[in-house]
C-alpha cells in the first residue's frame, strides 16, 4: 500500500472548495486515470480524473484531480448552492479537510459576461 495525499475540487457558480485527505492505495494513479472515492454520507462513489501526480522526496505522493463535473469547462460542478453545501459537509464528515476554506468562484462567468480569456 502507498501513502497518498489526495486533493479534490468542486464548485458552485459562486464558490469553490479544495479538499484533501490522506489515504492508502495499492498503486499510484497516473495522470488521466480515474479515482472512485466513496462518500458514506451521500452513499455513493464519485469519479475524479487525476490531472497531476507529485512525488516528494519525503512524504506521501500528492494526487490532484480535476474539478468535479466541469462539463465543457463551464467552471462549476453544481447548479444549486444547496447541493454544493451538501457535498462540502458530507466530505468533511467523511474525514476530508478544507485547508483553505471556501473561496469565491472567479472562474465562472454567467450569461452576458465575457467568456474567460476574452479581451475588449
């Protein structure tokens, strides 16, 4: 078994959160592979795509995933703020930590806003 520090991310249209958890897996997932992580509070497994693997000289291997359900690069995971809150609380109850707290989502641009990367 290999010690890992896993980072997951999800967002609403107004807020986002980075969660971390130490865990042990039989192998180190590679970039592009998927992790199925359980959530006993919500009662399911959710797939997270690995986007970065960092090997440290000392300490666990760090695994970073992409934003949950960022369909078409829209910049958020949940349409409803209440659903975002439900997921944050459920993952915290399952032993995940939020080292930086909940932050404003500055990546999502609503209808009528200029798309990300656009200039006038």
